[in-house]
């Protein structure tokens, strides 16, 4: 977790440049059989698009924006090459500096991925109770089950069976159904993270354990949502509800400590002088 934060900081500093550098590695020498977008002799394939797209993104408008961003960046990259930017002294200096920072970030990623962090439930609960004030909600939150289909009939069928059979039982029946595009199980989510707003309006009108009607949240996609509970801004949900977030935060702190210890070890093994 900690290395990710550092990695993002590096990308923020050299964001545009890194994007161009990444695109350079993505250019294919020959045209693939299938591709999502093309800029002259450079192609964006489905595989490349999946690498650029967050797994939580299914909205076609957002995906289209990612594709447009790729086209925009690739255009700039190709014209930068034509205009001799790669031979520019400032470009080389920034690239060299970015390589150093990126190498360090990837090293920290390797260290954290190789060090297994086994956290006991009792440790998590103890951490939660000790830091309870830091888990106060900054907005209204919903605890919900949500499933998304690309087939309206299947969405209606799921909802009908769920009314009598319950979420877990019906979900297991649809586990391998190709019409299911994504599902969220007992997910705590802020009102500001719920998209589109149509779903938020539906959720605000539901009571705990009530199941929504089939919602067409975007063209060709249909959602069914069950509100398990809701928590108001300023409240602190119980540990079992917050457990995934507690584990994520606690693990991040352990990783940070491990990295700090590793860096301290590097200091002791290296000859360092600061004359200033």
C-alpha cells in the first residue's frame, strides 16, 4: 500500500512524461487483427485497454474517455518524436530522473510483495478500537449488495428469485452466468462513489434489506441492488462492516514500517556524505 502511494507521487510529478514513455513501449510494429483505436502506425488493443482501465470501471462513457485519452496522448507522443523532443536536453534530464525514482518505487513494490503480512482478526479489531475516531464517516454511506447484467430478462429473474431465496443463494446460481458483468458483495460505499446518480436516488428511497427494482443504470446494462444498512455522516460503523477498510489501512501501516526498516538497513550498509 505504501509503495503504491509513493509510486503515485512519482507519477504525479512526471505524469505526462511517464504516459508518453509508457505509450512508447506500447507501440506495435505491425497492425494487430483486432484493435480498439489507432493513431497512424500505433494501435490500442483490447489487452492494452484492460491494462489502462480500472477493474471497477464498466461504464461505457468512462471507457470511451480512456480511449480518447490514449488517442490524445499518442498524437502528442508521435508529434513530439517528429519535433525532436527525444533529443532535447531537458527531456533526457527528466527521463533520467524519472528512471531513478521509478526504479526505487518498483523496488519497494517488490519488497512489499515478497514480504507476507499475516494479520490476525484480533489484531485488526484491536487496531480498530484504538483508532476508532479515524474511521468516522465523512459522508453518508450505504452497505449494499449490487449486481449488474447485460441482459434485462436475467436481471428480472435474479431479482424475482432473490426475493424468496436471498442474495447468497441466488448469487451462487448465477455465478457462471455470462450475463453477469460485475457484482459487489456487502460493500460499504459512499454516496459520492455511487454512479450513476439514478442508483443513488433509488437507494435513498429503500429501507434496510429492501431490494430495488431492475435499474437500467446505463444503456444495455441492468442493476439490482439490496440495501443492507445505511450509515450517516459522522457515525462509526461496527467493526465487521469496517473490517475490509481496517485491514487495508493496518496492512498499509505494516508495509510502511517494513519499508522504513529496509531503508534504514540501506543507510547502515552505505557510505553517505552530505556536505551542505
